[in-house]
C-alpha cells in the first residue's frame, strides 16, 4: 500500500496544477453563475485555441483526478453540444509527467485514436493504477494495450509536430491565465472555474450562461424602421 501511495504522489506532482476537490454542492434553485467565483472575465480577450463557432476550450490533464471526475459531465454535455459551439481539449503543460501525457494526447490526435482512447487513459491512471513512472515509454506501452501501434505512437510523441502542439497549448494556458485543471475558457473571454460550494458539474451551468451572453452580444443591433418620406404638395400656379 505504501508503494502504491508513493506512486500516486509522484504522478500527481505538481499539485498546484490540479484544482482542489470541491465540496458536495448545495445549489439554490434560482442560482446564477457568480462573477469572480464561478467565472472570471479575462482582462484582455485572447485568440481562441481553434477557429470557427463559439469555442469552449477545456484545459485538462490526464494526471488530474478532478479532470477524470469531470469527464462524465463533459461527455454528457457534448452529446447535446449546440450547433454553434465547438469543444476543444487543451492538455495542460505543467512539467514532468504532465508534459508526457500532453504529448500522448497530441500523438493520439495525430494518429486518429484520441476519441476512443481518451476515457480509457483516465481509467488506466486513476482507477486501474497501471502506471509507475509516467515515462513516454510506459505511456506508449499503455496505448499499445489499446490496439495502437506502440512504436509508432512513441515516435509520434517525440515528433516535431507534437512538440509544436505542446508549445501552442502552453502558450494558450499562459495567455488565458490558467493555473488549475480543469478550467474552461469560453470564446477567449471567460475563465470558468469549479467553485467549492457548487462543484464541477456546475461549470456547465456557467458555460451555458456565458454562451447565451455571447450569442446575445453577437446579434446585430436592431435596425430602426425607416421613416416614410414626406411628400410636399406641389406649388400652385398663379
């Protein structure tokens, strides 16, 4: 048991990158998201991670137990994803094994296996406890058990393309002020947080609230109807 506890501690460093576990929520029926508690407005709007539609970008890590707890809510919300919204995963790049798993996410994305391996990686780390070091070689072994070409996956994790994606993800988190996972960035303007009293699932209540705000702001101002032209009577001839 001591060895397992030690491994768990090693895998969860740095702890600052993983949000505190919120207490069981007790949410008033008419509660609205609270500025400064459930969400924050970025001082300067930032470019979105991708392009097109209204972006909801989740900065997450496979290393974060709260991201693992959050994933079922993500899956449920994405099933009802509004037509004008795009959901992006952005791996957190916080050093150590966190970077290794960010590389794994991008390698899986490049190889086209990310949708089917995403939840399985959370399970392997936080339920099955199959990893000991979080090294790239061990991660490649894990993906190999999921039917992915182990050697090709390892090479892809070490590729220039993945390194470029890693740097881009890191810059996005820095620009948007993310220092914990999971965090949702809405349209490059809002940072959605898990509050202690409302929990992880309330993040999507906040997200829906902010999406509605974005849609309202995007609507063109109503054009006032033109006044009918006034025709002056013709002057009478003398």
